[in-house]
C-alpha cells in the first residue's frame, strides 16, 4: 500500500528513467532527473535544524518548482506554493501564518522576499541541488513518516477574499490519485496539458497523476489561453491528450472558430471543475471532440481537490443548463444536511463531506477550523469529523448530488427566499449567454445579472421565463466583454459585488 507520494516518483523513475515527466518552453525534467534533484534538495533541507516545518516555495511555474515540492517532501516537510505575483502583504501573511524559517525562491522572487518583514533563510533550487544526496538521512526521515503526515498547505481565499491555509495529508492525495487515475483511465501514455497554477489545488491532478502513472505533463504558457486556436495548435504539436482544467479555461477555449481552425486531435479526457460548467459551452467541445471522456468534478480545496464526479452522457438531456455534481469519489462520504438532519430527495441542504479526503483544517487557525470541521451530527458514539462546505445541494431522483448555490447565496427579494445559484442555472440555458454571475443589491432590493455574450435583455427575459418565475428575474443586466477572475481562475464575485452593489 502506498503511504507516501514519493513512492509514485520512485516507481516511475525506476520504470521510465529517461522519460520526460514535466516540461515547459524552457526546460524539462525526466523522472530520474526529477528524483535526483528532489533528493539533493531534500538532503540539504534535512541538514537544517527544524523538523516538519512547512516550507514555502515562491517561484514562477516551471519543472523546477515540482522538484522543489518533492525535495521538501523528501525532507519530511509539507510544501506551500506561493505565487510571486500575489500582493506582498499576502505573501508575508502566509509566511507568518505557517511560521516558516526557510523559503525556496527563484531569482526574481528573491527580491520580493527580501522586502518582507520575515526572518527567513532563503535558497534557490540551484543552491539546494548543489548538495550531495544523503541517503541515510532520507531513509531515516522516510522510516518515521506515516500516510497522515502533511503533504502540502494551499492558501485559498474561497468566496470571501480572506486567505486560509488548507492542510492536506499524503493519504488524502493518494486516495484521490488512485481513484482519479482508474476512473479516467490514465496510463503511461497520458500526456497532460497543465493549466492550473501550482498554488491552485486543481494542479494536484496533473502533478500526482503524472507521478503515479509515469505520464507526462506540459506546462502550457498562460498567454495561450487568450488565443484558443494557438492553444489548440500547442496541444496538437505536443501530443497532449488529457486536460484537467478549471471551468473558466474550458469556457475560454470554447470558440467554434478556433475549433474550425485547429481542432485538438488526440484528446482522450477533459476533466473540469471549480465552478458550474454551462452546458451550451461544453457542447461546442463535444461537437468537435466527440470521442473524449468529459467529467464534471466538484469539491472544495478542503476535500483533496474533488469529492464527487459526473461523467457526461452524450445521450442524456441536460436541459437544466448545468451538470450534476454526481456521485462521491471512492472512499469519500457525502451528506446533505438540513441543519443536523439528512435532507430528503429534492430537498436543498448543506453539502458535507467525510472520510480520508478531508483536510486536517486551516493551518494555525483553530477558530475557523472549528466552525466548519465539526462532529458528524448523525452519530455520537465516537468522534467523526465532517467538513461543512457552505455549498447547498440536493439529491435528484437518480440519487445524484446537484449543486444549488452557496449557503451565503440565498436572498430575500419581493418577500420570496431565492437562491442566486438557481437564477444562474436558468441563465445558463439562454442562448447568447456564455458566463454569468448574479448579485443582490439589498438596499435597492434588486437582482443584478453580470454576463458575457451576445444576448440582450429582451432575449434573456423571453428565454429565462421558461425556467424561473417572474419574481426571480434579474432587474438589471450588465453586459461585459470579460468577467473578472480570481487568481484561481473562478469568477471574482467579491470584485463584482463591490463594483455593482457597493458591498
């Protein structure tokens, strides 16, 4: 049984030593090079005094960043990805929260780190890889490691803008990787096209699926996602056949003109998550890439990437406008609770998760941890933790989980209690709307729809009236060229709310 993710790397390095594992436009690392570099980094870090303290990594996304992550794991520590483009105060806050004593940073990021009010030893990957491998030290660390040791801490703002350090174990990531690889049929011929930043948990899919299966990952240049035809050409030129992307990236690429110009030829699987995927945009992908497996995945960072999934059935009618969250991933339990009681079929309740997929909580933040990581109310005989996601959902007639809205997305308008997510679902059925976000201005008692696409108000109202009653219709429509996005590639609801409601 796998206890440590380094076993994935070591097994693949033994089977495919000279095969490229991670590549970008400037560099590449084979499995043996990655393991060798990681061991050197791990040996250097193991010579330092502190034990099991988190190590932040502040670098531009590249293969060497993966080596830094794995080197930190060899040293028996969790890694903490940091984007050097984050505001400096946020970087400083993360470093202080994890009480770091050492940081790995590339040359550009070192200038940023040096300006922070933090007492850190600063190293580059080049500094650390100059060390000799100390096999005795690494073996000693491994001997005392267990599968519930921390693997990484990813800081997420969620929908509130307030960062939290989500702490995940080896066991959580191993369980997910084993299930994901089997369900999506990954193997050594899989070639991933990485889109997600490494500080976003969706990248865990690319990283660990590659390490487990002896696969290959190309780190796609960010600029290409603004030019879908060039993106598809890059995919074809590099033989990329597997995409685990944020919904926003899949939507940005869903341009018929781009597919007509350069259609991806080898795609086996398109796995997406992070937000609700509009059915009309995925249909463009299905039209041009009909033989791929399409998988809708749901789950917050606190549940080791994803906790449920739905494989798209090309013969099914998805007239609701969005896809169900589906069924729980293997070895993951999902409860839908109305207060402390299980919800009935069709009854909306809070989606709660239990099992080894759960994070331990928020690093150095007991108060917020205790609010959402709570005792399972359905049994009291022994401690059993659940994570209250703050997402609302229900079971449909087939027993599938359907996402309804965020818990804080319920409003009272014209005397009615309304889920903003339900309005967004209806708007997703409107031809000419590509993406949308609904907001509520409490002072003016108005529902505001901010959207992208060609549809105009009259067309939207005519179509949306087929799905929701008049009291749920948006009062104001704001048409934009693009919706603002968070660093994690989701619609930035906080920024839109500030701009259009003053809140």
